[in-house]
C-alpha cells in the first residue's frame, strides 16, 4: 500500500446547504458529510493542504445562488479561518479558477477529491485533474449524488448514478478509494 505524502491536497467540492433542498430529489450516501469531516480533521492535524470549493450558481432560482443560506458551506465541513475557499460557477474546479496554478506553485502533484455531486462536479474535476497529470483520488463514501432522469424520462436512482460515476473514473482518471483505505494511507 502506497502511503500519501504530507503535500497531498484535500479538495472539498460544493458541500453547501442548498443541496439539502428537496428540489434535487433523493440522495445517496447520507454519511458523506461526516466522512468529509473526518478527512478534514486528519488533514488539519497533519497540516496538509485543504481547499474548499463553493458553487456560485448563475441561476437566481437555484438553491446555490449567491447571497442566500443555500450558498453557504455546510457547518459540518465549514472551513476554518485561513483555509482556502475558491468560488466557481461551472462543474470543474479547474475552470475559471487558479486551482491548477496553486497546486503546481506549491508542488502538489496528488489530490483527494470529496463532495457533491459524484457524477457532476466531483467527476468533472477528477477527469480534468487526471488529464492535467495530477495523481487523483476520489473518496467513494465522501461523495454523494441524487436521483436523475435520463433522456428517455426514466428515473435512475442516486446509488446507481453514484456507482456509475465512480466506475467511469476508476483507473482511468482517478483511483477510487473508500475513507478507511485512504486514512490507512495517511498513517
């Protein structure tokens, strides 16, 4: 088992109050925020780099629109003073931000991705991260997603969307790992 270096960035993507709004539908992985909090505690103790992302929806009807409670990061994973929070308005944390530049400037070549939604913002960020040459981990039980309707109108359950999203990433763009195995690599 490969141990993680001290210079591995934990990236927490869009864990915002607005994702508790019923508009999103049913969700999987109800323990994901608690698992992210465990990872944050581990990273903080080790003084490893942490980067939080907050989605700034351009749609005034969205629960993630700036200026409302839904746009705020959830209390359970709230950034501590001095922890970096980067705002984005598209799926990838690399588009329209200085994430890549910050990682390279700080000689960070490995990232651990967590957050909401597994098959949207987490997946898009993981794909770009892998394509940019970063060693990328996605923590399967520290991500979550929602039921989705397909183009044919059929409803696909959140857990199925989650598994498919992780399957598409694994061994192509990222290493998909659960929290216990990741924490073991941190010891």
